[in-house]
C-alpha cells in the first residue's frame, strides 16, 4: 500500500492515513469534489479515492443515508517471488518478478 501512496503523492495526490472522512460532495455544478474530515480539513479536487475498508458502511451511511452491509473479513495473502533468466546471444542474467 505504501508504494501506491508514494506514487500517488508524486503525481500530486493528497494522501492522509487514519483520517476520518465525514462528508464527500460535489461543489456547485462543476466537477469539483469536496472531501471534509473530522479535523475540519477540506480537500478539493477533480477526483477522489477513499479507501475506508471495513468502515465503508459508516461513511456511506453518513454521506448518503443508505445502509451498506459491509463486514470485515480476515484473509491470508501469499507472496511468491519468481526468478527468471533473460538471455540474449551473449549471456543470461536473472531478473526478479
């Protein structure tokens, strides 16, 4: 996740961890999205990605009033590292995938 956050920040995104979002709304008739946090901060932009995970139902309820039945589920993720050889006519060298 840190890699995606770093890349997004390098491209101009505002990244905030552990920040409670209390409202998401369009401003006027334009394409500006306003995100308000519990600390009073407001962020304005043309695009908005909120990764709330298990707290999605709370955010959706506060913004739209709709009930979204989301429950956290524990999952296991395996990471596998492969090494392959890239060869040309002179030599081969391993690269990680």
